[in-house]
């Protein structure tokens, strides 16, 4: 729903960020975080800015039971929560 909306998904099966942080190796965590920046760079949005977002649990708005980050960019994003 933004000009740029890309998903970054780890190879392993993780429910959410909490699950990932408790089960993934230090190397996998580091490489996944680097991958988010790499994808933003590939999309050409790193320099102007972007939002990387993940939802955790029902109250956090998680609809898909698998860890993924959204990258939103290409326009002014605005406030997260009003």
C-alpha cells in the first residue's frame, strides 16, 4: 500500500521475531538483519529512507504465522500509530 512494499523472509521456519531470536544462531540473526538492509539497497530506497516492520502476535497485528519483515518506502511513510 506504499510505492515500495517488499517482504524479507528468513529461510528457517520461525513463528515471529521472538521465536527467531530464541532459536536462530547468532550468525543467522546477524545475516538476516543485514539482508533487510541489502534488500533496501537493491530496491534503491536505502539512502532516502524506509520502514522495516514486523508484527508479533495477535495484539501486534500478525496475520501470517511466519516471521517476515515488510519494507515500506518510496514516499513519506508518516507516523506508525496515531
